[in-house]
C-alpha cells in the first residue's frame, strides 16, 4: 500500500467487501442456473429460457463488477514488496489465466444451454458475454493499464 495507507484503508476495505459479495453472488447465480437446468422437468420452455437469459445477464453484471472491484483495489497499491523474478516472468500468464477463467464461467453457462439443445439461448448468452467483455475492456482494463503506465507500482 502507498504511504497514504490511512487514506486508502477504508477504501480498500470497502472494495474487498464488494469483491467478496460479487464473487459470492456470481457463484450463487451460476449454481441457480445449474440447478434449474438439471431439476426442472422442461427447462426448454420459453418462460424458463427467458429466466435463464435474465440470470445470464445478472451473472455477467456480477462478473463485470468483480473485475471493477479488483482493479479498484489494485489501483490503491503503489508501493509493493519485491517479489521473485520468476513470479514476474509468469505475470502475463497469470493475468491471461484470470481473464480466461472469467470468460470461461460465462462460456460454461452457454455450453450448458447447448447441451440441453437451447441453441438460441446459448447464442444469446454468448452475445451477452461478448458485449460485457468488450464493455469491461473499454471501461475498466484499458483505462487501468493506461493509468498504470503513468503511475507504475514501485517495487521495494
């Protein structure tokens, strides 16, 4: 944390709590989709597909908020301890795996819809996922990376 630790401590505590809540909600929504798919007698009914699409949108909103919160907490860090050089060699891989896991959760929902033969719902959920990922890149990732170039972390 930076030398203004006292100024950032409440901010970081808030975003840590928000990150936990968003991750918990995303897990509950994913579980709800899975349970509804497997326990309902006819999940292909149109009213259920509308419900699944709504839950998919809510899941993507939670994943977007989770990304936002994680970047907000990282933004508070300006002074970081020196880590092993091997860790930094693999940092891009770790970042890519984090992104793939986030996209993978949304894609898993779409694939579950495909398994049940709901092709249009699967396509709609993939479209929602793509739109949220583009929006997250434009509104969170790109500005964060630009700011990180201006004010990089200091390693001590």
